[in-house]
C-alpha cells in the first residue's frame, strides 16, 4: 500500500470572533514576518479590512511580538471611531494613526503591512530612495511605488494622514517612507505579503549592488514595464506562495491559527 502524506489538521480561531479566514491569514503573515526577520521588537503593524468600505479592520494588539500573534489575538477597530484609543484593548498610538488614516483614505487598500525591514529601510535613508529596475524583482515595482520625503516624527495622525495620501493612487502599491520604513498594500493578505516579500528582496539586491561600487546595469523603461505587467498577471503566484507558507506553519506552529 502506498504511503499517503498526512496533512496536519488545520486549527482555527473561535467562529464567534468572525472573519476566520482573514484572521488566520493575517496571523500567518505576522509569524512569517518574524521568521524572515522583517519585524522590529514589538513595534510595526499589519491590518486587514473586514467591511465593504474598508473602515472596519483587524490589526495586531499593542506590544505583542510578531512571533506570538494568534488569529484570536487580533483586535477589530473602526477607522471612524474617535473612542478607539480609550478602549481597554486600544492599539498602539502610531498603529492607530497610520492604519486608521490608511483605511479611511484608501478603501482599495484592503490589507496594509507596515515594517522597518532592514533593506527597505536602508533604501528609505538614501538621498535618492528610488528603486531602479536592475533585475526582475526590482522591475516588479517599476512605477508602482510612491515616496514620502517629508518625515517629521512618529506616525501620529498628522504624519499618518500625509503618508497615506501618497497611496491614494491605486497603482501605487508600496510607500517608501523616508527615514522610517515601508508600507505595502494589497487586495488580500496573500497579495500584500507576497509584494512585501519581493520588495524587501528587491531592496536587498539593489543595496548589495551598490556595495560593489560598480556601475549599475539598469533595464529600459519598456522592458521594466513589460516585466511588471507580466508579474502582475502571473497565475495565482501570490496565493500559491502564501498557501505554502501557511502549510509550513500548520505543521510547525499550528497555534498561529487558534
């Protein structure tokens, strides 16, 4: 008899919490961000809209390490609720400022991932923080990111509102926050996390290419745009990538989904 591969039983948060699929996907994104060393202590935040207009969303609780976030830990907040910060489970003030502004202003940004990942942050500190299309991964973001150059401190409301206006154009899927980090948005957790993964890889390639001190070979605008469009329409790439990441967690860290 042929031995069949036995898949682990997938856990899930209590159904009473609602939005089970979004919760488990977002929890998986936190766990993988920690595994990939994209996190920063107990800072940085992810959110996912759960209402049609995007104003209600899930996000991580205040000061919990990414490696410990579970689906049932995620808090539900409303971007238009002025009482949010007096709740017993109030989110981090900068998380509320940044993600509240984003979900108010950009309903197309169903998922928002904000990090200070190393290479994206290094890119944000350069006098010219643009990402030239020097390879396929870099070309993925050609004309698809915005840059905020007006850093003025922590992302409380005024700072956050300005940053999020940069993402009002649905074609801009990444915001390079100069002197700060990066925000990546997407239509789903899988879409946003896949984009985050490749943006960090692209930034790493570019930064390491600069280390060589040699002249860069930059793709033409035509080839870069063609490549970006081909990657955007590549069949189910983000979904398949994220499904594999969840499958690994189902085996190695199944409590993420509880």
